[in-house]
C-alpha cells in the first residue's frame, strides 16, 4: 500500500485541503489518461476527471482504509467511466497515436503518402474494433494494454477474479482479430 496516499486521505478527512490537493496532483494525469482511453474524447475525459475528484471529496467522511488507495480511486473511475459511456450512448473511438508516444525516427526519413494512408487505415480499423467491444472487455483491454496493469491489478479494479480478467482479455483479443481481419475470424 502507498502509505503516503492513505495519509493524505486521512489528513483531508480532517479538513486539510493541501493534502487533498496533493492527491489531485498525483492522480490527475493518470486518471485523465484512463478516462480518455476509455471514453475516447478529451472534453469528456476532462469532465470525468473533475467529476471523479468531486465524488472523492464528497465521500471523504465515509473513506476507510480497506485496500490500496489507487484501487479505491480506480474503482470509482471505472464505475464513472461505464456510467458516462452508457449515459451518453456513444461508442469510443480511439486513435493509436493518442496512446503511443510519438517518437521521431532517427534521421531524416519521411513517410511516403501510401505509407501514411496505410497507417491511417489501420488505425481506423483498430478504432472501430475497440469501439465494438462490450464495455467490460474494452475496460480490460484499456487497463491491460494502455495502463499496463497486471491481471491481478485489473481484477482488483474491476472487482472480479483473475480468471475472469483472463477470459475477458481472451475474448477481446479474439474479437479484435475478427474485427480487424475478417478473413482471419471466418477461418474454421
């Protein structure tokens, strides 16, 4: 457990706003990234981040130390992301370039127009495929591949067993292969 996070929460319960500010500063960017990856929209992710910290602040009197603080925070984030996604009835569209750090290749190599077109088409395929996944599968994929969480961490955050996470990821990978390469998915 990260003792510092818990200490800040306990101090915030006693009215120390500086302690709560430290929590926000520590988790603001990772939570925004989580929301953006799950919801696929910058403005919605910013709103969700603010909403999350407001919820945490309002729940300060009820906070008790039962698990790692990050697990507590991401459970709230997960529930909020699912609720927002359901409420807005929109599918998330992801851009690989938003998830992967863009590093300039060494040297002056420039992409040819057909390479750019091919890459963009592939990114569009992946966006569409991710948007077609059921919410729980999409959440597992975001946590596993974009948040780099272990199966155990995903299980904690999703409040399920490790074997459930493994099954969700297995089904998600199979669906993504089918969506991205339909010929592959139709093979017997």
